[in-house]
C-alpha cells in the first residue's frame, strides 16, 4: 500500500496525539494543549518542503489557533500565580 506524504504526516501526528494524551492523563488539559502545539509546530517545521502550499497553510492556521490558546493558558497561569 502506497501512502502519500500527507497521509504519513497525519499518521505521525496521530501517534504524537496518542502519546500526548497518555502523558497528560494526570497533568490536565493545559499540558495536553501544550504537547499538541509542540507536535504541530515540529510537524510543520519538519515537513515544510514536502507538503503542498494548501496543506501547509491549513496546518499553519491550526498552529496559530494553538498559539492563541497557549497564550490564554499562560495568561491564566500568571493570573492565578499573582492572585
């Protein structure tokens, strides 16, 4: 069975998601979000020359959304620490 590069990227990210879920079972949703963002950013960087422009722009959209959520998590943590 021949897999396209986009399929291989999806399978790799799915494996990372399972790993992230198992690693963050006791740590909470914030850790899961952070691990998923790390995996997505690594995937985008490692496959930047291999994927089509359309697929890369879709992945970047999710990365920007993840970065926004990460900023919210950090601000929440700072707020809880200061109060």
